[in-house]
C-alpha cells in the first residue's frame, strides 16, 4: 500500500471529523441526536476526537419513547457523565399526555412514528439549528439519497426532489430563520465500517449488542423482546433465547438476532457472514415500500 | 479479521444516458459481488413482479425514491456501498437525463474514477460526449468506458472496436488519459464480475477486476501542502492553558512537525510546533487526514485562512477566472451578486462577464451573453469582495473549487472550477 494513502477507516474518520467541525463553525446551536445505538455512539466518539482538548460543545438529545431497553439508558447516563455533556430528553409520553400525538393501538402499535412530533417540538423549543444524526446511506434506500448537510424547511420537512447539490467538501449550511439542518457525519459508513471502527478504537458498547439471555417471542419470523409494553397475540409464546440487538430502536420495533457473539470480533465475523440487512429486523421499515421516505419527508431522523 | 481493517477506498461515479442500463449495471455489480442481502432481494423480486416485469429488475436495487420507481428513472444522486476483499467502494450513481447535469457534476466532484456507459446499439452519442466532458471538467483521473448491451449486437467484436475508435476522437478533443474499454452485458452479467463466455475475442479483464486494481495515484508526496483552517480550538482550562490549535483537513501534500509554513493571505511565517490527532501527537500527516496543528508563533490565523508550505505559494486575487456549471432555474446574471464558498472561506462576488458558453454536445465554445441557464457550462470572470487564496482546479480540487450560493434563499446555485 502507498505510504501516503489512508486506510478506508482513517479516510472515513477524517471525512466525518471534517463534517463535525463544519457544524461547529457554521451553526449556532447544534445538537447530537443520541439514541444509544451504535451509530450515535460512534458520532459522539468522533465529536470527542474532532474538538479535543475542547469538550464536545454540542448537547445530546435523546427522543425517549418510554419503551427503552434499560441497558440503553444506563449506557447513555454513564456516557454523559464521563464526557461531561448536557443531556436533553424529549419525551414521547409527554407529547401523548399533552395531546400533541395520539398513541397507536393494536398489536403493531409503535411509538416510532410519534417520535417525529416530539423531535420537531424539541428542536423548536431549544432553537436548535443543526441536529446531528448517525443515519447512514447504506441503511435504507431513501437514506441513500441524503446529503451530509440536509436542509429542513420551517415545518421540519425534507424535500428529497429538490435537495441542495453537495459538491467536493463544501457544505452549505446557510438557512433562513426557523429552518434547520440535519447533519449526517457518517453518511458514507457501512455497518461493517462502524463495527470495525468500534473495534479499532476500543469504544465501549451497551451490553445488549452482545449475546445475552432474554425473554422473547416470535412474530412474523421476527424475534421481539417480551417486555411489558408489547401485547402478545394468541398463539405467540414467550421463550428464553440467546440473542443480541443488531440495531437499537424502540423496543416495539427492534428485532433481535439469535446470536452467540460475545466480543467485537464475534460481531464483525457474524456481520461478514450474514445475508440479511441490518434494518431487516426493523418493523418500522416494513410498513410499506417507501415507509422510510414517507417518515423522512415528515421530519423523522 | 485484521485484513479487513486496512482496506483501500475507491470512490467512483457512473454516467450514461437514460436507457444505457446504468442502474442495471450497478445492480449487477452488487448482485454478483454478493453485496445484496436476502431481504433486499425479496423486496426487489416482489417489486419487479408488481410492475409486471418477468425477470428481476436489477435497477430496482438502486432507485430509491417513490417517483423514481414510478417513472423508472434515477432523479437524484444515490450512494451505494460494497466491498470486496481487495477494496471498499463508494458509488455515486447519477442520473443520465440532460436536466440532471447538476447531479452528474455533484457525483463527479468527489470521484477518483468514472464509469461511462455506452449502448452498443447506438454507439457514441451526444450524451457520451457530455458525460466525458463533465468527467474531464471535474478532473476525474481515471475513466472506464463500458460498452453495454453487447447481447443485443450478437457480442460482436467489430461493434466494440468501432465504438472504441469513435471514442478516440472524444479522448483527443478532451485530452483524456487513462481510459480503459470493456464490452459488457449488465443484464446478463457478461464481463461485470464474471468473465464472459460469449466474447472469447475479448482478452481484457472484468469490470470488477478493473475497479479493484486501478491504481489511484494521488501524488500526495509531491503536491504542495495546503491546510485550510476550519476551526480554532482554544480550550479554557488550566491543563491546556496555552493551547491554540488550528483544526482542519489537509487538502494537499504532506505536513511534518518542524515544517516552515506561511499563513495566507496575511503572509505571516511560522513553524509547525505540533500535529495533533485527538490526544495523540504525530510526526507527519498527509492528505486527506483531519488534524489539529499548533504553530511556534502566536500569530493571527482563523477560519478561512489557508496555511501553506513555505515557498509553495498559491494565488491570491479578487479577480478570478472560472469554469462554472449552473444548477438553478434562476439563471446566473452578469452584475449579480452571489455568496461564494471556497474551501473554508466565505465571501461575496459579482459576476463581471460571461466569456464563452460551452456547447457540451459539440464541445465548441460559443460567445456568452449576459445570462447562463440551468445546466449550462461557461467560462466567466468574477470579482470577490475579499481576496481568495487559491490554486487552479487542475492542480488542487479543494483550493481550486467553489460554489455559488443565493444571497436570499441560500440555495446552492452553481459550481465553479478555477482556471
């Protein structure tokens, strides 16, 4: 290999750090959207590296559906404490209680879609002008069309047909009052890149990414956590299995993978061998062929 | 497992007319390299059946937006990712239709290599000229010309050779170097990932093999050092009381601790005291790494300045001659003011005149008027409010490029390459 050629992980890291520094330079009130999932953990790690020895100047915003895995919340609180960050929680329960949104009913009820309202309300309340997210283009077909700096109108909406062209490394974050940007520093990373990077940087991860015993049930070929917020249909039985999360979302839409992966090496080997995409376990994407595009237009992550 | 951790990254873009089969080719690359997963496969099979297609429509792997699926065309740039044991790839899949020239320019701006598709039945067309011109304008160093749909011309060697011959004229006109040709059938997979049994006369390698082995020589070792200052890091803490770091991404050459540097445009001289990457100190760093540097002197440098190697002085001027590609429905007007974003610098510029408009189908320059319409490309003269520190685009893609931004709507209106 050429002496002066960065490896793919170094080049991706350099690009993401460049993007995060552009956010700090171009915006007044940026925030990191933190879900407790691996992608937002990597984004937070990159922000730490981008500004060191300065402390990360962005607060973390967690949109809390109230249906979280307990391990996610523990991890979140420990991280905030370790890095000395400010945590803001936008509560979907509060949006329901104040009548901003209506809870879905039925077996497939999920608070995933409701998060959009809570997210936009929180962005407006704190006057955030840039919301930094861990979305990646390889995750999903609508996300494949995203820009690094993605403009949102005053209603928080995305206009996929008329996006600002994004050339070279020039990121245009200019906007009018009450508009905002979504920024995706790890747009060009794949699931494999993320795990390789976590391994290379020895980033501590929430325990639910590794194999553990959990009470689960099977619905339409999908293993879901048997937590109190999940309503079982007749015929669905609760079993105990060795599982791990491949993505972490709200309990209601996070499919669990049967896995014995105990270490980061195991996870990387498992991903190298898998024939199912990472969001193949996400019920929220299966509602229709363009489910993600529709949610994104409305202002979803 | 460690082998995977230090792969090489290649960014490439694809260009072809509406029906040249570009999305099908990418679908084929992904499918045959086993980068398509079972659930994606099932979704595409189901969608193919719904649209009445008998065979699986490989293009559906890449067309993402609702309107693209409905119309069967690609509207916006989509990015795709795949990896082989040799390399990791980022594809900018760009629309072929003329009204989307801006997206093709966008996709080309970050590419190391372009794959240009030609329909074997039609040969080189005006579109081929246009795509090749954009590749040369955006200075993409390597080009692979894929002559596709060979299955529809009986896999004829003569057809392939004729098209190659015709393309030589385009190469001469555009002074394109590093062009490779390959006959393929994206639909059936001939010469995409696997060699074709239908074209024994073709002695060359497959497209995938070319992508894996093309050497992308960035000439980092001999390029002038360029470091646009992005952000100044000044922590207010006892531990780092005197720390003043210039954060940025190296955009040319190599930087070593102890190097003599000049801050432009002020011209102040200093020496590199330290190169930091988070809590690590480096002896040297190279393009395109993101680093933080400390200088030995307490001088005034801030966002928008460019730190350069001593004796490697770039141009500094307010009068700038550029090639511009216009992206917006509202035309560019002579005497209009625009915000200019260049490296990490932002200023305002007025358009002095439009010299020549390029006819991108014939490549002939035509006299410019006072306006430039969407998708047109022209050489123009601008005057900036503050001087820019720049190189020619041919010399440096970062310090040689800029964008036009609307002063009211803040939309990105056009892309400029400094001549």
